[in-house]
């Protein structure tokens, strides 16, 4: 079992099963979430190039601020439009 630490300071740890990774990203819609930290967009630009190169469809999203979790409506949009998500954490 892998332990994942949750940085949101939850008092009661919630057990979550890890989802199986897809065998390939070809043909899948991959969401790229920019958390609005400096240069995160630069990182995601490069990731997008690589994903498109292997046949993935890419959708870009951005949080209004890195200081707070993504708004519920944004999380819902990503969850309904994408099969995979990559979040940019860069400075």
C-alpha cells in the first residue's frame, strides 16, 4: 500500500482507492490544470506538445489562484470533460 499525504490539513484521513492508469493516452482527453503559479503555463505548454504528439486530446484549465482549491464548478467541468488530469506545480 502506498501512503499519500494530503496537504489540505484534513483531520480525519479518508481512505481512497487509486484508480487504474490507462494503458495509453492515445485518443483520451487529458485536462491540463494550471494552478496559477508562475511558469506553470510554460510547463503545461511543453506537456501539451508531448501529449498531442502521442495522439491525446488536450483541454486547458486554470485555477483563479494557487492559494485555494479549485472551485467546485471547475472541478466538475474537468471531471466531466476529461479522462485524465495533469496539474502544473511550478515556480
